[in-house]
C-alpha cells in the first residue's frame, strides 16, 4: 500500500514537471524573435536553350522576424532554397547571357513564393550574378 502511494506521488510529480515544461515552451514560443539564417540557393527552371555556367553566390543570409513557433520551422528545416528562375526573372533577363538578380527581386520572391514572413530581409549578398551559356 505504501509503495502504491509512493508511485502515485512520483507520477504526480512527473506530470507536474512535464506540464511546467510544456507551459514554459508555450510562453517562449509565443514571443517575437529576430533570427538570421544562412540558406543555400539554387536556381531551377532556367531557360531550356541555356545552361547555368556560373553563379556568383550560392548562399544568402536572411533575417526573419516572427513568433518562436513560426521560426521553429526554419530551425528544424534543411536550409536550401530552390528559386524558380522563370518566376523571378524579368523578360529582359530571360534573354540575356549575363543576368544580375537584385536583392529586391529575391526578397519579393521569398515572401511571395516561399512562404517567408513579410518581415524577412536578405542581408547578403546585395545581388547574385548568373552567367548562362548556350547548349
């Protein structure tokens, strides 16, 4: 009988401990945070008659502001972004052999197509230069 009471006390203590950890986690995740992440970037859906021969930067630094819960997916995810060249480039850029993708273009693309929060800001690089060659 005394052993059952001891076991019941341990379970109550464990339950309270788990509940307090969950409450602490909920409070921490509801706060706003600003975090900087480094993402590898790859351009996909490039023109069919051209191949990408050079890319000046293969990673970008992005500062994201949001609640802890929304930032959790960036903490746990693979940090690689596939950027659709057909969506990000202008008609003039699609025709050229040497293309400069500006920070503003990348930032707009991240927010519109890759579900980044509106307060996302690309820190580095200020532009990415791409060189294409005919196939």
